[in-house]
C-alpha cells in the first residue's frame, strides 16, 4: 500500500457555483466601472438599443435554459437510481462537471444583467467594448458547458455506467496495492498481543470509514514506540462508542485528537482506498437487473465482464498489506484489509443467488471462474475451485432436466453465445 496522506473528502457541489457567483459579482461591480473611467473612448460599434436587447435576451434565456437543463438532468438521475444503484448515481449527481456548468450558466446570466446597467450610462449612448465581448465569451462558454453536460449525462447508459465504476475500481486497486514492499502478512503478526494502553472510540453521528492516513499513524506510533491496531476497516460503518483503534505497548498516552484526525469519517463510502466499493456498486447493478421487476440478465452478464477484470487485477497482487513498519523495521500499524475470499464472496455470492435460474448468468459465471483458474497464480485456485463446485451445485439444484443442466453448465463469455458443452452427471 502506498503511504500517502488522505484527502478530506468534502462535498464541493455547492461551493463551485457559489465561487462562480461571487467572482462574477465582484468582476461585474469593478471591471465595467474601471473600463468606463480609464477607457471612455473604447466603445462598441453596436447601438445602445441593440446591446440592451442582446443582454436582455441572454439573461432571460440563460436563466430559463438553466432551469430546464437541470430539471431534466435531475429527473434522469432520479430515474436512473431506480434502475442502477442510488449510491452510484449520487456520484454522478455530484460530478464537478455539473457544478461547473451551473456556475458558468449563472455567471453568464449575472454578467449580462450587470452589462445592462452600463449600456447608455448617463445617457451617453455608449456600449462598453470589453464588457460586451465578455458577455459573448460567457455565452460561448455556456454553450460549450451545455454540450459537455449532455455528454456527461450519457454516462447514465448502462454500459458506460459499468465502465465508469470499474475504472474507479481499477484506480483504487492500483493506488492501494501498487506498492507492497516492506509489508508483512497480516495473519502472521505476534506483536498485536502487546497490552492495550489506549482505546479510541467514535463519538457523534454515524459515519463511514473512508480513508486512513497511514503516514500520520506511523508517525504517532513511532513517537511513543507503540503499535496501533485498527479495529475497523475502510468501508465500515461506525456509531456512537464504536472502537476505532487500539494503541498497544505505548510508553505514553497519544493524542486522541491526532489519532482521530488520521481517520477520514464521512457520510458514505468512497472509492479511495476501497476497491470493494466499486465491486459493491457493480454487483448492485447486476442484482437489480436480475430482480423480477426488471428481469434483465444481459445487464448482469455485462456487469460480470467488469467484475472479472477487477478480480483478475486483485488476484495478481499481494493482498497481505495490513502491516506497516517504521524506517527502523519496527511494526507500528496494523490495518485490516479484505482477503481473496472476501473479494470473491462480494463479487459472486449475490449474483449467484439472484441469477440461479438464468441460463446466461450461470454460463457467464462459469466462464469467469474458468478464466480466473487459468490466469491467476496457483495460490488462488483452492478458492476458485470451491466456487466451481458451488456454482455447479446451484445449477444442479435449480435446473431439473439433465439437458437444462448441460446447457447451463457451458462456460460462455457472452452468456448465450459460444461455448463447449461439458459432461455432467445426470
């Protein structure tokens, strides 16, 4: 695991439009005034009446466009939440592209209004040259942001939604498991039996462990020559009085404030340091598609395509990254991370359950496991062989006819595409 400080994961959806609004008001109150006093001869060739008509049209049209576009956007987001996962669509609703688009639209509206106050100022019949071009520039920027926003909304297509989620999962895997040098196996640690000298509890409203600042905890543990053992894992929910971590063998009490600051606790799970979250979202899409109300096993097959890619990447890296040492080689921090079996259960167990009576889902899962067995290292095979037996057991229980069992047992990457039948007992 790469030792890097965590970023405070705070919402910026309200801050970005507010920054655009404040900046536009400040520029609108100062720039035209400076232009009027220091460049009185620099005026536009447009007549005052035409300039007022253009600015009025821009202002009124822009505020109407903003209302229509964002009303339709949020309706589409809400509709998509019923088809995918509300946790996933929430990330798109908070996308910074939407915040910047709203900010540009508001800036265009406000500056067009400000421009109206300086057209024919003091009955001079003049139109500020630079300010008029700024209105045009903002209008063009608004059209550009409108096109970008429309393109962004196409993420709500199922295939692009799956690709988007898997991309975030791959980034989390690379960040978390990209560098494992210097770490030892989590299961082989004996120093955790040192006496507990301090326990840090969670106080306040419920939250989610979003990220852990490893460097900060190593520094705190090194100062007191202690061992810090995390009790909760990334992605866990915590409520009042939930133990967060234990300090073992410390020579002095560590600052609880500093220890808490090393943990980022928020309202929801994030992709940072949590590749399981990406798998969780893809599984949510798959099992919702397999629900009787939707009954779309093809979407579940597409979800399994992305799950297979993530499992391949996870299966090729060392997952024993839970122990961290200081520069002298002393064990200072223990963090629980998911095992290979944890990932497999998360990725497969619910899809297997809800897709048990779908021939193409069973065939795609057979192909997924068969491919993992061939590609991944031998130490991953016992768990995969267990899933092969489990999947075959599901097929045997679900499909009564021998012919149906044979068809459902074919390993097929398309679900219902190409595949060689296998011999099974009747």
